[in-house]
C-alpha cells in the first residue's frame, strides 16, 4: 500500500489525483502545516527538505510532487499516465512536467511567499503584483497550447494534466484566473469531470462549482 503524506490543496494534490486515477490502495497521512509539522523531527527524518508531499512505496521514500507523479505513472504503465519509452510524446511529457514545476510552480511559490524573496518587507506587494503578471503570461502560453486540444500531451489524460489542474486551482484568485482563458477554461472544465479529480476535491474540501458552470 502506498502512503501519501499530504495537506489539502497543497503540492500533494497532484499525487493524490494520480493515486485515485490509478485505483490503487493507498493511505493518506495528513501533515499539519498550520502547526509546522512538516518541520518536525519525525517528518524531516522522511523528507529532509521539510516540504509536502512525501510518498512511501514499499519502504522507499520519495519526495517532490512531480517526482512522485512520474514514479506512480512509471509503476503503473497500463494506466497510460505517462507515454511509454519510444513514444514520440514521451519527451513532450517531460517538457511539460518540467515547465509546470520548474517555471509555473516556482513562480507561484514566489507569489504566495514574497517575504522569502526580499530583505525589504515593504516590497512584498510589488513582488505579488509582478508575479501575478508573470504567471498570467504563462497561463496565456498554456491557453494557446491547448487550442483544439483536450490534453496537454497526446490524446488522453496524463500526469501533466493532473499537475496543471492543481496549479490552476492555486491561481484561481488572479485578476485573470485560468477559467478566464478560452481554451484553458474548456480544458479545465472537462478535466473537472474526471472521477479522480472529483473524488480528491471532495476529500480535500474543494468545490468544483466554478468548473461546472457553462
């Protein structure tokens, strides 16, 4: 049985989607971020980075959300959540999973935690504004990429789609949120019908009402 150390609506959301989509047995272990449990001695013994999520797979410890998603997809190739070796979509998959984590997620972290990126705390408002503008440009790029496409990679859902859905949830309070983009909105509303996304959002107490509107 897999064990996923998680916190609702955190970076553990994408691996949570993956576990549900794979229909495998797993246990959720909540890490209390409000009390900084991710920095506890016990948790640091598993994940020295002190971040969420962490996956335990048959005694093996894996952290970093995209690494967990890739590991789960590779562990269950029949689910087709990652293109197989030799498939022309495989490098495209890695292109997008890297873009989502190294670019979009990284910029979102600056947006949410501006105080960690300046020694002048009076500048945090400007950092937030600048980051929102930068990330909105990235959403525009993704919107264009999704023109006439239902999935980010290939013809079926992959780990990239689950990862992007998570990031778009985080950006839903932007002046121009993901649902304000034509193609990205269509894509997200279609993904919101996926049973794994519906189940996880219910477990993590996220309403999908905005994704179900016409």
